[in-house]
C-alpha cells in the first residue's frame, strides 16, 4: 500500500536529484568549483567552509551540504518503506539504489576537487546524477501503481520507439556534458578544458536533439491514432524538448550566459524524467492490488 507520504517523498527525491544537478551547475557557473580546496574536508584544517573561502566556499560547501540532505531524504524514505518492503520490494530497492549513488557521487566529487576540476572527471561526476534522475522518475511512477505489470504492452512500434527515445536522450546528455567540457564554464580559473572543438561538439550535441524530437513526434502521431496511454507523457516530453532545445540554441548563440545555462540544467533533468515516463508508459502496470493475468516484474 503506497501512502500519500511515500508518494510525496518520491517526488521530493526526484526534485532533490534535479536540485543537486542544478546546484552542481551553480558551483561551476559561478567559478566556485574550488571554493573548497580540499575533500572530504573543505580546507586542510576545516570540515566546513571558513570566512576566508568567501562566497565561492559558501557555494561549493552548499553543494556538499545538499548531498548530505539528499542522503537524509533517502534514509527517511527507507524508513517509510520499511513496513511495506515485502509487498513493494521494487520501491524499497529503487530507493536503496538511489541512496547508494550518494556516497559514490561524494567520492567522485572528491576526485573532481583533487584533480582541480579535470573536465573528464567533472563529466564522470555528472553522469551518475543524470542516471539518478531517471531512476527517481521511475520510482515516482511506481508509487502510482502496484508495480505489477498488467501483461499488456503498447502496440508496436511504440515500445521500440520508447527505447529509441531513451537512448537518444542518453546520447544528447553525454554530448551535452562534452560540450560543457569544451566550453568556458570550467568552474575555476585553474582548470583546463577537454580540448574538443567547441563548434563541432555543440553540433554533435544538437544533432541527436533533432532525432529525439522526430522520434517523439512520430510516437505521438502513432499513439494518438491508437488511442494509447502514451499520448500524455509524449506531449509532456515534446514540450520539454522544444523548450530545452530553444534554450540550448539561444545560450549557444549568446555566449552561454550563466542564467540560461542554469535553466538548461533544469531542463535536462526534466528531459530525462519525461523520457523515462514515456518508455515506462509503454509497459502499463496494474493500479489494483489483485489483477487477473498480472505478471510480476523483476527488473
Ligand atoms: C533535449 C534537448 C537537450 C538536452 C537534454 C540537453 C542537455 C544538455 C546537457 C546534459 C548538458 C551538459 C550540462 C553540464 O555538463 O553541466 C548540456 C550543455 C549544453 N547544451 Fe544542451 N541539451 C539539449 C539541447 C541543446 C541544444 C539544441 C543546443 C544548441 C546548440 C544545446 C547547447 C548546449 C550548450 C552550448 C551546452 C554547454 C553549456 C556550458 O558550456 O555550460 N543544447 N546540454
């Protein structure tokens, strides 16, 4: 039985995962990447930031504090799910997986500081968070059903298109991270860039966005024709893609102003979550506890 508390907590987890991506972005965009010069302590002598570290120290330490808040949220959800862990092992394990990403990210974050924000390490620091947003979106969706597959599937080729949409989203995100690594916002004046050609890597990032939009529109047309439940998540995804694409082009042609990049970072989490929702909607789950023909799903 999924209580409202669990559902709200799942949404809080999704928002917090997106929030940590945004806060990491703010660290980078404000040049606060080495605001704490050390890890796990902020400075060799202090666990927390000190007045001498100034605003950059506050911003970088704020990001570290958010990671702790995320872990606390994960533990709270674990406690909320404890009683129902036998009925809903899927929710329990999904949350545990999200919780496990936090220490991994903390360590990669530490390596990021130790390597003076090496752009490849920064990219590696971003990827687990992007995955966590996807898992958190899946987690939220599971709180609206029993987790048990109805045995139905969206009509062909919609499930395949759902997988293509998710794969294209992953490609766009990966090339986005490389675009950032080639761009001006390194996070510190002491850091190097990845050496990729800025124009070409941005093109490589934007091209699959067009494929993603085409795949989404194609899916939407088919889903509408077949009156399938995928219509709604597809419309949401398309709106997000168009807004995110527009922000992407404007920020590119205006020299990546930090406010627009920050919006682009909110949009990327929204794109990942919406892509997961689209694919998930191709495999409906029962909303009633005892469904005939229900097929338990282990993923
Ligand atoms: C669905 C659409 C899109 C998604 C999901 C997306 C996602 C991303 C991601 C994940 C990053 C890396 C963020 C980081 O490392 O902090 C990024 C950066 C970037 N994106 Fe996109 N993007 C999209 C569309 C576009 C488009 C159409 C353009 C147009 C050229 C664009 C231009 C850029 C630029 C210039 C950066 C680097 C920003 C910087 O230097 O800080 N994006 N994007």
